[in-house]
C-alpha cells in the first residue's frame, strides 16, 4: 500500500549496508547476503509520478509538433478528426463445429416435423395395409390344415378341449326321450336292487348304487353314455373333430391378426420416421453449411482513438490537450514489494506471512480530493460483425483485415469520461497458501485487486439543474454530428481517413458515476489457474473458518443488533473486520502523510465489499451505507436525443456487494 511510502528514499538500514560494503575488506566484496539481511529491504519500491501527462492517438507522427492540436492551419473544430490509430481486438467467435451442429439441428428439426406429418398422412396406411396382409397370410395360410402351425396349435387345442367338446355332443343326445327314460329306468334298478340282482342290459354293471342316490345317478349316467356312444359314436367323433378344427383356426386367425397388427404398425411408423429423417437430413446437409457461412458470428473491434488528458467541463470533447499531474511527491504511483502479516487462506491451519508485489495508484484523499489530477478519458471505436467466410488476409502495413468489414454491420461509438479518478486502486500479486481440499487453489497465482473508478467526491448535492454536470460524468454516444462528419470510410483505423465527429448532445450520460470494486483480498484470493488447456479466473470460496470469514464479513447493527454466535468460535460483533468501499471510505487502515508541517489523511484500502453508485447519492457516515436520493431533481442516469431532449432516470445505488464465490472458465481451448 502506498501508505508505506517514505520520502527519505532509503531506509537507514539500507544506507548502513551501503557504508558497510564500502568500508569492508575487498575479499568480502562479493559475499552473498543472507535472507534476513535481504528481508530488511522488504517494502521498498519504485515511485512513479507522471507530470504534465497527456496522450492521444494521432497516426504515425514522429514528433508532437506534427499533432493537429499544434497545427494552426487546422480549425479548432476539425482538430479531433486526426485522432486516429488503432488497437485491434479480435474475439475468436463461436466454436464453428458447434455452430454448424446447431444450424443443422434447427433445419433438421423443422423439416423433420413437416416430413413426418406428410408421411403420416400419405404413406402410413399403405405401408400398414401391405405389411398386415403379408404377415397375416403368412401365418393363416388360408386356413390350411397341413402347416406346422396348424398341427402344433391343433395338438394344444385337442389336449385342452376334446373331452369338453365330446361331453357337449353327448349331452345333446341325452336330452332325447329314449335316453331320458333309459336313465330313469337304470337309476331305479341301481337304487332298488342289490348288486347281484341288477338286470344285465348289455352295458357295464357298476356297484354301490343300492339305496344310494348319488352313486345310482352316477352309474345310470355312465350306462346312458355307453348307449349313446354305441348308437352315435362315429357321428359324435366327427362333430368333436370339427369343433377342434374350428377352434384351432380361430386361434391361428387371432394370433395372425395380433402379430400382423404389431408388425404393420411398427413397419408403418418406421416408414414414416425414415421418410422424415431422410428428407430432413437431405435439407439440413444442403443448407446447414450455408447457414453457418452466412452467420455473422465473427467480430473485429477497433479502438481507433484513445486519449488521456486533464479533465474539463466538456463531455463532447474527447481530448482537452492539457496535461495533468497524476499524484504528487508525497503520494505517487508505487510499484513495490511488501509482506502481509499473519494471513490465513482456505483453512484454519494456514497462518503465515505472505510476500506480494503491488502496483498502487496514488491514495484517495479523505474528504474532497484535489481536482488537479482528474482525468479525461476518451476512446472511440468501430465494432464489426463479420461473416464466417470473410477472408483472413491482412494488410501487411497495418495488420488490419484486407476486406470483410461492412458499414451495414458496424457499431460506431465514443466514450468520454470527465472528472475521472482511479486513486486508491491497487493490484497485489502473490502465491496462495496450501489447500489440501481444492488443489486448484493450492500455491497458485493469487490476486488482491481494488479497482476504484470515481468521478465525484461529493455526490450528495448533485441536481439535474446543476450547470457543471459534464465535469463529473461518463458519456457513451453513437450518433454522428452529420453525415459528412461520419466519414465515407469503413473505419479510419485502417485507411488513415479522418476520424468521425459525434453529435454534441446524443447519448447515455452517467453523472457522478462512482464504481469501487473489490476483486479478491489477502484472505479470499482472486486466482489465475488452469485446468488442462483452459484458463480459470476465480474469486475463491470463503471457507467456514471463523478466523478467515470474520476478516471478510461485515456486521450490520441495524439489521441484527444482538447476533447469536456459534459456541466455540470466539466471535463477537467486534470480530468482523469487513467493510464496503465507496468514494468516501474504503477501509479502516487510514494513512496520515506529513509533508513539512502539512499532514494529509488518505483513505484506507482494506475494504472487502464493493459498491456502484450513479448520480445523487447520500452516505450515512455512522453506518457507511449509501442511499440514492429520491427528490424530483435527483439525477444520475440520463438519456439525451441528438436534439438535446433529456430523459432523467434518477440515481441508482448497489451497495455492500460481497462476492462469495465467482468462477469464470474458458472451454474448448
């Protein structure tokens, strides 16, 4: 952190080391220093102080005197037309194999549905009838009694039904009066006569009938059946055989119908499906490649204008041509190495000092900051959507594509920010601690980033009626000043033509935009890692370790004034060190830097939560909470038409954002 900056330039220990080396015998001149001696220099760094700094893209001009801003022959209104160069960003686009498959599937499905409907209406019944007839006739064989199917089925039917069919035929004759009378007579003989006195009428004589109704009835019926069989046996046999044949053929017909219906339905459905598949496949094969070829999923982005200069009150001007002093001798940019003490990451067992390398912008002043280092940032860009089959040939001189850029598929816009400050921002790089559970976190590159982009130190009094709104805001616009000022070239990034001039009113205005983002910290690193060929950016999970999460979480007394903590954690309300970073406050580790007799307090840098505020916003000092103003004159997000008609949407706040876990992973690399 830049609060460790020391105006003396060297520590006394460093000066003493230099003197000791000079006075020591030459034999020890190349003696290596111990780690302990080297560690005494930890925290030293390189201070950077841009003074009267400004820059703008203006083509291959070798000296600043060639700039349009120093050429009196060029009118003031035309000077920005020469602000061209370019940074080219080439998104890789989609996975074209996947894109082809998506196009194929979409075309296939559309044609499959229509083909299926057609085949169901026109092909199904004919296929069904043909298959049904073939299968049915193949099984039934026109009722033939010589087939193996008939023989097998007949044997089964005979076993199951022959006795019942014969009894059925006999029962018909038994109803004739002759056999009714015979049965009664024979019954009486069995019932009233002893076994030895039963008359012999040529049938079998059975015993046990004397004075026994059941046995007499049984014996009489058996003799009656013998009489019927003797008289009509051959006729009954013929009738039984006919019954067996009819039953057999009926069963074969039923089996043939069931099998034929099943196979005909399956074949007809297959015919419909195959027709739909073939039709859809033919159309998809013929058109999918064309759909991908004509798809505009490739892109080219040209940031053909980029300017940094001192802020002013004109959001239509991309470059003020005035230099700025970015920081001061007591509070410069700093590139340094240092050590964070007693850090725990991932588990309770980890507790050690962590060395890190840091790039730190000047600290943000506590209270209203100076306006001398407020930045104007401008860039203008052409973004093209290109077809898949656009050529890859590039211009050897510019590195830009030789063709394939189309004005009809171009988004042209400019971005201008006034009052911009990134003071208080910092990025730390370090090696993470061990993690036995998640090896992806284990001893990889860790990042603790604090990104502060602020345009207004005191947004509480901002009103839509203020005349100086353009001094502290961001504007994004697309409308050209006129057709002539939009130029005729596809993009000046390639051919060196004049840059466009944008309408001086149109666009989205974000007044008093204050964005303060915390991406990882020493206790919850933001890591850069890899899995296979893929890159991973991840704000690591907050572990369930009180000693770690208490350094990150915030206690809100207004929502939970009397919290109950889990036994054994040792936590109290004072244990929670987390806080929210906003334009006025970004942590408890304030820095007081004294220059001569003047002491200036600077904001801290150890906040763990983020905030985004746009427009009229009030901060409650006691709780550090932000609240969007709701008055009729509150402003922040404004849309303006090319004629200057404004739509004021008011202010907005997103406060206290804590990233519990965020993972971004590339795929297919």
